C-alpha cells in the first residue's frame, strides 16, 4: 500500500486499492461490504466474483482513464484471468506486475506493526514508518487504528492463504512476460526506486 500510493503520486495516476474499496463498501453498509467483512475478519480472501465486479466498476471511472496502479488485486490466477479479459475488451493490458519479495518473518513483523489512518487510509508502521505524533496521521490528523486482519492470528492465516492462492500468480505473470521481482526487504526508498525503475 505504501509503495503503490507513492508510485501513483509520482506518475500522476490513480491508486486503486482493493482493500480500500472493500472497506469503503463496509463503511457504507453495502451488500458487498457486509459479505466481504466476514471473510476479511478471518484473514481469508474475499470471493473472486465480488472483487472482480468491484474492480471492473472502479477502473471505468473517469479518473482512471489515463492509467492506474492496482494494489491488492489480482490475488488469484482466476482474478488475473478475469482482469485480463476485462481489459482486453477495452483495448487495454497490464504493463508491469511487481512482485515484492519479503520473507515470512519480515512479513509477520511488518503486518503486526501496521497502523492505518481512519480518515484517509494512509498506512504507518510502528518501526519502519512511524507517524510524527503517536496515534495520529501526518497527512490529515486522523486517528490511527490497527485493522482486524493485522492481528497475529489473522496475519498467520493471511500468509498461508498467500502461499496457497496468491503465489501461483508469480508463475502466471512470468509466463505472460510482464513480471518483475523487487527485493522487498530493502529500505522503503530503495524499494520505491527499484519499482519506479522497473515500470519506467
């Protein structure tokens, strides 16, 4: 999330986070939001059909017409295939897929220490990216909170789900010829620089 937002800002395109879209639907109490919440609380992936419909609707908005960075989507091969089909109908395609490689121990530490602004969804981390004032967002002053799916039990389950369902995407996009792997254990600035070089 941190890197996707920075890249979108740098390139002047839209940052589309599947997680943010889901949380927005939850906050508004839509049917999609209510259904998705039960999966997210357990650290499970929201069913493909719900996510695909939501993403397809979002990328048709005017602000996405010049390009966008997808964050948290696709997460399964089925989602990738559906996205490819939807883009193909619009004469569009995926330019690059960045696989940010991070070891399991580092993932547990990062996710367990992550905090999100309740107002603007800006992410922070207790160690790697702390706010200037503890508990408050640097950008808008909103309260910071820890998401339910960032608890230790949910993080462990999310890692297992990743290995089972998301890791096959790496092979899928290698075959598509548009995957680039980034060392995600570098500094935030180092990862950002590598990402920007990879997609330039």
